[in-house]
C-alpha cells in the first residue's frame, strides 16, 4: 500500500527537487480535469518493477480500476524522519482532491521564522475561512525534530 500525500503545485520545485521524469502539478490539474498523480522512486520500484511510471494508469482506491494517470516520478523524500527508509508514496494534487483531505504545502520566504507562521495563517484565512493550518514549522525544525532522539542518545 502506498502513502498518499496531497500537495500543491510547485511543491517539488520549492523544495529544489523537480520531477526526475514527467511533470509537476500545475494549472491543468483541476477538479474537472482527468485525475493525475506523481509517484516516488520506491513506488516505481515496488509496484512497477522499476519501470518508467509516467503515462501509466493507477487505481486510487483498492477496489477501483485505474482512475488516474501517473504524470511524474519524483525522488524519495523523508516525510516521517531522515532515519526511516522511504515508503512508496503517491502524491495527489491538492487542486483535485477532496477538500477535507489534509494537505501539505511548502512556503519559501525571506521572512524570519518567527513571523512566517502568523503570515501564512493570515494568507490561508484570506483564501478560505475553513482553512486550518497545523504543524507550521521550518524545514530545519522538521529535520531537527526527526533526529531529536539520536541527538539525546549521542549527548
């Protein structure tokens, strides 16, 4: 089974990790357009024997036939900590998925981290009164949190 991650367009470009093959999500990916996904290297290796996934159909639900097309292959990322082995991931465009589904997005900013959280929350509230942001943190904070136990043991 693959781990679903809902991300916004330019998520990978913002992280400096453009797709290895295919494309990233963009303005073509709307609620009325055909469903698309990106997959990571582990997904391609485990479910497709390492074959090029771009252009292949994929069933988003275990009981369905292919209802989405893989449009990109991305590098493995460590969403749950740098020490854990990457798991198969299917990235869904936030612009196509259920609005109740948790979404992940990345903001690249020159603002100091102390100002960024409140600024992002304010912008999200302007976009949607239903938006609720949780786990706002810098990339450095996220990495530090994932290796905290190792630091304590090494200390």
